[in-house]
C-alpha cells in the first residue's frame, strides 16, 4: 500500500469487461493442457508462446511471474517463471491472515485493560493505575473514551499512585520499513498499544493572520488535541515534510509553500505508547479524573482488572485488513500469532521469519522469505508458484476465500456484467514498480481457479531516493501497465480453463 495508482483502475479499469468466459468470444485455437498426475509438487508447465507474447507486450521492465491452478485437484494449469521469488507487496496479507487464524483462532479478541495495583476506597486508588495493551490494531480514541467512562462508573475519582502505560505485549518498532519516506501514514510504529492506527491528524487552514495548525487524535466522536506530535511551518521549497525524534515528542516540519488554503492528511506516530497515554489522560481529565503524568512500563505489572475493552473477533479484524490493506493490522496480528507460536513476543523481523518457516512447514512454500507481515518492504520474496500452492491448500482447509475482498466485474460502461459469474476474491499488492495479485476466481461454468501474478522492477525501485518514494517519476505508468497485464492474464485463464 504505497503509491497512488487507483485501486478503482484495478477493479473496474481498462479491461473491466473481464467476465471469466461468460461474455468472451470463442478462442481461435485450443490450448488445452496435457493430462498429468494430481500433484502440487511437480514442475510447472512451460508458458505457451502466446502467454509469453502477452507478457512481453506489456512492456514492463523487471520480472514477471505467474501461475494458475485448478483448486479441486491442485494441478498447475499454466505458469510463467513461477519459481522466481519476487516482492509480493500486500498480497502477503493473505498469508498473514492464515497465520494469525491458525495460531490465535477466528474468535480471538484483543483486550485493552485498566489495572489497579491497590484498593479503591472512597473514590481514591491507593495504588497504581495501569493501561495495559495486548496489541489491538483497531483501538481508537472513541474506544479509549469508552474505557474512561466505564472507569468513572466504578467510582474512581483520583489516583495516589502512578499512572503507567504498558505497551510491552509486543516489541516496539518505530516504523515498519525504514526504507519508506518518514511522513507516510501507512508506515507507522508498531507496539502493544496502538491508537488510531498510530496516526495523527494534521489539519491546516489559512486565515488573516496566517495558518492555523491542528494536530488531533481524531476518531468518529472524539478529536482531542495532540501535544506529543508537533508541527512547525518552514519557509522552504523542499522537502515538504521533515521528521526528527525529539525524545519526548515527534517533531515535524512542513513547507509553508506546499500547503493549500486548507487541507489535512494523516501522519505516522513514532511513539505510540506516549500517544495513547497522553490521549487517555486528556479524556480522563475531561471526565473529572486527574491522573499523574504517564510513566511507561517495559514489563507486565500485576494487578486487578477494573474495566476492559474487547476488540472485534480476529476473523472480522483480518477481513477488514484484507479489504483496506492496513499495514499496522498485519504487523500486530502477525506478531501476536508468533507470540502464541513461540510462547514469547519477538521483534517484527523475527516474527516475519517465523511466519516464513510456518508457511514452509504448512504449505511447502520452501522459497518464501519475509521480513514483515504486511508486504510493505520490497525485501520480502515469494514466487507465484508458492503463492498458488498456498492458496490451493488454504482453500480446502480454511475460510480464506470468504475473507478476501469480493471484486465485482464490470463491463466497459462501468455496469455490472449481467452474464458474469459472481466475480473473484483476491488480494492486491502495490508498491512503486511492484504489483501483485493473488486469489480465487470461479469461471462461468463453475470451475474454481487459484492464481498469483507478481511483477517487479526491483533495480529501478532501488534507485529511487527514500524521500521520493511516495510518488516517484515513472511509477504510475509502470504500475498501470502491470494492472492491465493482470487483467489480460485473468481474462485468458477464465476463457481457456472455463471447464
């Protein structure tokens, strides 16, 4: 989830007449594959010359790998360089969903608790009050306000001890990928306590006396001001944003000349524990409960739970993750799964390596090498053949198909194709000069296929300075051609392997 190539282009774009054979014309010649044993372990089929021509006609620099298989028996029907490991981008979130569900279970819920280390007498807590996280990626300011409300209902009016923020459930990572621009909101910190997807709302409005700047922990109902993230306007042309670790604060600057009359954007939070502590303290004060300055714990402090907030079920969380491609969700559910797998929490990269090992053991994806759970880093690798093998085995043993986003097929006018099948369920993946697509499609005749298509020009991507990786020159056109190629191959497969 990196550059700004529109997903609408992917879903309804230039080849939106794709209808899995239902509206396609007859083939000029048959490309029916030879019969072969039902095995996923056999070598891939060579690419027919016309498939090679389709890929060559896309004029994509870099590499392309793809494969399609019959879900009912696992036979690889067609492939092209499907053994080449390529960056999967956000397609890897499908694997993260499987990993989390296998280790935590679909009914698992994250819990955020308020714990007391002493008794409450006459509204006074004589011990410490501790805000304890478990890694919930969906916690927002409204949820914190609900915790404050429930706490006040217990009769608590003051705390004699400390106010402690405990995000030690997961190791802190100040950002997911160090090779991303500092200001992009899809590359936030990861912790055992996360708030608003670890983003802060930066808004500006120009008035008679200059710009008014707002930094808020914005949710649907509440939008308290944020002090730990600071913004200063600077008279310069570029860069537009700069970030500096101010110790206690996230220190941001922005180019005054780059601001419109009014606007807003999300910025990443690098100090999530401090962020959560400040906003909770602000909400508590507004409800009549003054708390001491927050302190931060690196280990669990025992106590009695006063109130708690439970997240939605893991099944719901990963379904939203697959729909909206939220990187923070992928990292937290992946790290939580590893914590269950190993019996202890480990840093993000180590957790991703554990997920790679699990996928190798569970699905036979021996060439898999992941450095995160979200696909944000271009250093992760998986081949199209391994991805298809995972999808086939997962389809027969899990509900991944139901969790993936249902992409509706439309005709050239943008209307739903009347004679088309139900569409296809898939996960997209996009970085600059990296495009991926993997999932399931059912032909008009009812045959279910699993497919994966990966394209990447890693050499070209490496040449882009980190500060320019939000919208580098040439990336938009490259990614658009990659999306068109994906549609052409899907169209081909749905026609060729319809029954």
